[in-house]
């Protein structure tokens, strides 16, 4: 079996890469400005890159693709949330709590877990209120808007500030996890574990109940869920929230995700033999080579040869 890829980069299409990079460096001082393969880049201390492709006009974010948002681990989520909220250049995105029409800035200021599972339904909230269960407080997650209305998340409390995840949508979350495990030899996200299904029974409808906290007042569908880890970066997903199919990420603001491999020819042979959709044959990318394939919900994935 070929070694699983590492996480290499997230590729954004930006009208002002330098301003965007400077913004993220101000918010996340562990990151620095750099370049890779001719692209201006934001470099995270865990060797993860956010690449910025200059474009003349704002790239679309709709219709919705599989790529939802990206995020960082931080040492103190509550302190970071308060600091970001005080900065005029950072736009906070309130989380609807599901309690009447209430909202919070950080998830832990309301009920946000049901045991080990993230998200609580209105019925569960009513039970917690009846029991007099306390609001958890402590570490949580929060969302903010950066340049070009980019949605990013912070979560804590962790030892090191670093880029740590990409959140996604998938048409069939459990099937998507199997796809990444089969074709890219990915490890399931530690807290999720194996999907517990096969390709014959992985198409599981999303659950009817929406849960909170949520960026939308009606809540969000959180089950079934799936996810994998490449290196120290998680890619995790929930069901498609709408009724329209997810579209290709190509040409959108969040254009594609890059993964690093040691032997591109071996990966090309493997993926072609398994019938994976190729969006591009091998091409030069800076001083190396890459291929582009399509994931289970039309997310573009670039495999970069890194020796």
C-alpha cells in the first residue's frame, strides 16, 4: 500500500493576495508570508500552505461546492474570540443557539454537545433546560469572516496555533469517508473512527432533525458525518445542507485542496486503475509535478509530488 498523502495546501482565488495574506498573519502570528510554485502563500508552522491565485474579479462561492471553510487550532479559544471580536477588520459570524432567537459568538456559551457528538436539537435543548443543565463554558469554536468574505473557524484550547482543518459538505458522508480511505489510503479522523459501513450500504439519508449551534437560524444537519486526516490536518464533513447537488469546486473562491505524495507515477497508476476521475494528467507545478482528480462530491484534489 502506498503511504497516505500529507496535507499540502488549500488553493484560493483572490483579487488581492497580499492584503489577504497580511490579514491572516495579523490574526495568526504563527503564520508568515511566503511563496510556493510562484503563488503568494500563507505558511502555517505545521508546513501547511494556503496558496493565493491572483484573479481580476471576485471568484464565485455559489452554487455550493463540497468545500465549506477552513480553520485553525488556537491556544485559548475564548481569548482569541474576544480579541477577534474587538478588531474592526474581523467580522464575527454569530452562532444561532436554538434557544428562542438567541445567538452566541462562541459555541461554549450555549449547549453545543450531546455526549461526544457535536450539536443539540431543539428537543434536546428543552430537556437540558428542564434539567437545569449548566451552559458548559470553557473552550469552544467560533466563526469569522476574512477578506473576500472568506469564512474561517477557530477552535481550542490546543498547544500550538496552526492551520488544522477543512470543513466540507458531502452528498453521502459515509460513502465519502470510504472513498478517501480506499483511493487515498487516508486514516479516519480519530474521533470519528471507521464509517462502519460498506460501499453497498453507505448511502445513509441525513437525519431529519437540525441541530445547534449553527450559522443559520434553522440549524444544520450534522448526521451522518465523516472525515479523514492527512498528516495533522483534518478534512471532515456533514451532509449537503440543501436540495441541489454540490457543484465542482473548480473556478470557485476555494478552488481545490492539495495533498503531497512521494511517487506521483505510482499514485497515477493506482488511481487510474481504480477508476478515479482525472481532471488533469501530470503537469508541471513550480519545480515539481502534480495531477488533479475529483473527489466524491466533485471537490478538486491536487496530488503534488514532494520528494
